[in-house]
């Protein structure tokens, strides 16, 4: 988990979600980092099992590819050091998402044809933990139908761009009743 918590490594993982494989030189051009720095981070990701060398006919090039296209990290770990590493990774990932959202939604320029498709929404609903887990699984199932397009660029229709689909699901604890185990009483709302 600590191997993923570095910003350059997160960027490399993201790029390899879009590109089938990348060399350190290709990654450096996309990230604005040095090829040496990218090579170091690619090797580190491979050392911890996130990347592997891609097949190539050339001995001069060393392209890398993802081992798995999705990784789930839980903050709930039995080992305190693993829990600490998981929280650091979650924070790094969240910071990255928020920075990208600020950049996108604070910019006057967007890709033509994407004005209606781009955006964000926020909705407050009342759910049980099981209902929230079911809703998350249903959303994952909807998005899973596009997974093959990551690994196989030939499946991408004309006009397809990489789209980051991020949802945050968490109870709003400062709105909740003081006794979270009780479902009786008036509905919770914003507290003054």
C-alpha cells in the first residue's frame, strides 16, 4: 500500500489504466517527470506486484503494464501499520481526485461535446449500511460493462475519452442522531 501512496506512482497507475503499456520515456513525456524518475517508480510498482513487464519485440524498450486493472484497499486492517498505510493511500488518492476535480471544474476549457456529460452531483439520502453497500455494488456493475475498453483500445468507439467516475459514499455523522443504533425519533438534519 505504501508503494501506491506516492503521487508519481498514482499517476503511473492512472496512465496505465488508459494506455495498454508504457515505457519510462513515454511516461516521462506524459507526466513531465524525468525518464530516470519514472523508471524508478515503474520498477517499484513492479517490485510490489502492481506492474509487470509487457511483451515486446525490442530489447531496447522496457514497456510496463498493469497486473490488475482494479485494486481495492480497505482501511480496516488487523495490523496497525497496514491500517496506517491504507489511510495514507486513501488520503493520497482522495487528494488526487479533488485536485483533478478542482482543475476540471475551475477551468473554462472543456473537451467539445462533453458539456452535458461532465459534471458533479451531490445527493443526500437515508439508507442503511446494507442498502448503501448494495447501491455501490449496482453502480460498480453499471460501470463494469466498460472495463474491456481499458485493456483493448479497439473496443473504444470514436469520441471515447478516459472518464473518471468517482463516487463518495459515507454517512454524514454530524447529521446523525446521537444514538446511531436507534432508528426511532425524528429524522436527522443539519445541526446548527
